[in-house]
């Protein structure tokens, strides 16, 4: 996915890969793309402690 996006001129700022909150009985995988700016990246990089995410 990273290569495909890069070929389209899209810069990937952050990636998050793993088992996180999923839909009940969900099969397969999910890809979410979100446009961000410096302010949103600052919030993304801030410490977090929830049942689903922790860093």
C-alpha cells in the first residue's frame, strides 16, 4: 500500500499495523487514509492510553 500511494504522489506520514478494535465477525483487513496537517500529526504523536491503543 505504501508503494502504491507513493507512486500516486501521496506521502504516508504514519502507519499503524496490528490487531486493534475490529467489527464483530469482521473478516479480511481494513485500510484507513486520512489527510493530516502538522497540528493533527502533533495530536497523533501525543501519548495515549485507551483499551484499544496505548503508546
